[in-house]
C-alpha cells in the first residue's frame, strides 16, 4: 500500500490537468467538393425543335378499277419498280370490246349520214325549191300576158267574157303557185336547212359519244400506274374478281420520303419552308439531313396544332415508309451568344433557373440567370453572369451556398470499388 500511494496521487493530479479549458482538440479542415467548371463561351447557337414523326411516301396511289371483272393477267409483282403509264394488269374485257365494236359501227353510219345531209340532201332540196320558184314565176308571167291580151280582145268584142274569166282564174292559180314556191324556198334557206344540219350533227355527236364511252369501258380493263414508284401491295391473283372501287394494286414513290409531325403554333411560327432539319432513325447511327417542305396554313381542328412536313431524299431506298423517327428542326439562331452547357443549369422547386459559380474564395455561389434559346448541348445566357465567371458545369446539384469546391475531372463510376470492398485484396 505504501508503494502504490505515490502512483495514485500522480494519477489524481494528472486527470484534472487534462480537463482544463486550455486543452483543445486541433480543428478539422473544411471538406472540398470536386466539380467541373468553365467560363461562358461566345459563339453561334441555334434552337432545335424536336418532335416525333412518321415517315410517309412522297406520292402514293391505291389503284382501284372502275369496273368489276376477273383479273386476266398481272404484269408486276410486289416490290416491282414501275414507271408512270406502265401496264400493270388487265381485266377480262371480251364483252366490252364487242360493245365498243357495235358502237363504232353506229358511229361510222352517223358519219355517212352527216356527210349525205350536208353535201347532198340539203343542197339538192334547195336547188329543187329554186327551180320550182323559177317555173312558177314563168307560169305567172305567161298568165299575166294572156289576161292582158284577152282584156284587149274582149274590149274589141272579139272574144266572149267567158274566155277572159278563164284567163283571170288561171292567173290567180299561177300567182298562188308562185307565192307557195317562193315561201318554200325562203323556209329552206332560213330554217329547214339549219334544222337539217343540226339534226345530222346531233345524230353524229350522239353516236360518237356512245362509241367513246364504249372505248373508255375497254380502257378501264387495262390497269396502268399513274406515278413512278414501287408496287407495295397486290392482294389478288390472276383469275380472281376485282371489285370496282376496291384497291387492286398500291404503288408508292419512295425516292423521297416525308416526315410528318404536328407542332404547337408558337413553334411553327418560328420556322419557314426550306429550313434545315434532320431526323434520327432507329438503327441508323448518324442523323439524316432533311428540309422543311410544308407548313400547314391552318390549325388541325382536333389538336389545334400545325402539321409540318420534312422532305428526306431516299434514292437508295434504305428508309422505310411508316418508320417512327425523331425529327429536329433548326429554329431561331443567334450568331454571337454567350452560352454554357445545359448541365450547368439548376432548376429550383419554383421553376427558377440558376447556376453555381466559383467565387474568388474558392466557394460555390448561386446566381439566378435568364435563359435564351438552346440546342442539344448548350443554352444561351441572356443575363445573370459575366464572361469571366467560372460556371460549375458538373457536380452543381446538391451544393450548398458557400461550399468549398475544387476543379477536377468527373469521377468515373466504374472505377469506384464495389460496396462492401475496400478495393484491396484481404
């Protein structure tokens, strides 16, 4: 006990010394967060209007026959390339050809009748009427001279009154005959000739119309392509009956395609026909160039959107009709804009936009900004930061005001050790 007493006293004295206020721990350094940052860049920026679209053919024809008849022969298969006017199929047309032949005969007979009426019958009738008038005029003149001479003889008492009466009666008949012949000639010249010509012309026109109608029925049995393109559908086989009005073949012109989309009116007003665009096609690595070819002048009544078409060349035929694509149209453009990466923008709960910048003290500070147009990677800064500000472009989310930061490369997630491992072999 005597030997242990000094040691216990030393421990008792040392313990209060350790608890004195003057004995403090060393202060730990503030942690630093590694971020990526850069100054705003000045350059060209163009707004990209992105929308979903469907590829449609430049031209398409669903060819339906005008008559119902069995298919006699097909001259193309599905996938065949055809030219405008090329014969694609024929329908049975024996009865139609016979009807056309019958109407052709009637038409030829009407032509002959018209020629006879205009070149022979009407001139002959007119000539005969002129001869009748001349004969009646001569007869009238003869009777006038007879009456005149008999009046003189009667006055001299050389003939009885009966002979004068007979001559005067004959004069009246001759005058009536002349008047009738002259009126008939006038009628032929003014009315009858014109009516006869119209009648002959009407019969000829009617016969010609029936003949052409029969020929048209025969032509309907020949199915021809109205456009250049490729046969994409042929639902029937030879021998099956094609119904009038039902598609027999479908031809598409896919040498160029149309990407059809619907955009809000505010977006459509920012573009014009000829603007540059591009489409991203599933399975194709690089975007394909396109141009705005149509902007509808009216809103769609159902969706109140504007239909916009993009034209894409497809000479090689690699793009397929009906493919859903992502279309991007170049809208408003600013030649000298201050821009930063989209990743630098921080959106608050109230929708306000801001960025984190690195101050002179090495800490992060939040600055509200006003944004302009944006493209796929950058956004225009209208106001809020200066050109010499160092804007945090990576790692800004979750940073508190005043957090110490340092600029460094982004952490590679694949390089981190898996959870539960120290990264070294035990």
